[in-house]
C-alpha cells in the first residue's frame, strides 16, 4: 500500500510508537514539574504508549510519515506560572524527539551501527538494525521540525502563543483557526505538488511544506550523522 515495503511499515510503526510515547511523556512530565498534575492523576504521565495514543492518527502516520499521533492532558491553569509553564511543557514534546534522534544517531556516527537507510532482512519483511536506527533518527527529526511550525494544532502554535506578550498573544489566539486552515492547505499542496510539477516545473515550488520541513530536517540529519 502507497508503494511502501513491509519493512518500512514495520519500522515506521515501531519508531512512531516510541516517538509518540516519549513526546507525550515529555509534555506530561514537564507540566507536572511546572505544577500541573493532570496527566499524573489520570495515569497518563507514562512511557506506556497505550495511555496517550490516538489510533486513527497513528495508523495514518505509519503510511504517510506524520500525523497527530497522541495527546497528553496539560492544564496551564494548574501551573505555578500558566504562561511559561505552558511554554516549557509544550516545547518539551518536540525537543524530546530531537533528543531521541541524537540518542540513536550516536551509535551510527561512532560506527557501532551501520548506516543503512534502505536495508532490509527476511526478504524485505523486516527492517535491518541500520534501517531501523536510520528511521528512528529521520522520523524524530521530522517530528521535531514539523511540530515546531507555528500552526494550530501543532505544538509550535502554542509555544508561540506562550512566548508572545499579552497584546500580540490575543491577536494570535484570535487567528488560531486561520493557521489551521493554512496547515491543511500546505498539507494538501504537498500531496498535489507532483501533479502540479508535471504541468510546469515551477509549480513544484508550491510544496511549501516540503522546504519548510525537508530542508531544515536534512541539515539536522547531516549534522548528526556527519555528512
């Protein structure tokens, strides 16, 4: 399905499950440290992915590489400082994905795990160790960059809201839905861009989401793996 090998689907499922669990735990844990025990009270401040997974989004993510994978409850009104507590609690999610990418990049960079982005074993049914590590690095980088886009409902929108002074924050809150429309429009363009490029090469630049995410992600990947 979608031209993906079984090995790719297996590795994506493993990677996204780990990435989601760590991401949502980071939200919940930093919120707790900021004074909000909501996730802890609900038994959702955990690395058990079952506590926070959003199954429809997770399944979509396995096939296209990204989606809304999960959600941990965070309540700024229970924090000691609702503005900056929310800032750090929300930012913790994407940062945890970057830290995961760094963690898995180290063995590859040191030569302990082979750099094998397309490797498979068992007739293509399972990912190789190198392939799984590469997918863990690459998808976590993508999640880090994607989630920091300042568009609702992504984490970056809330990070921006918390960082803004009161006046601009009110304006930003008022335009939340507009940013959501922009996000959906960018996602639609990313899927349509191959057909648009077939009409005229310049229309390939309509894939704004591609260069907003792809170029920074490729730079981070090169930095982590040394190429």
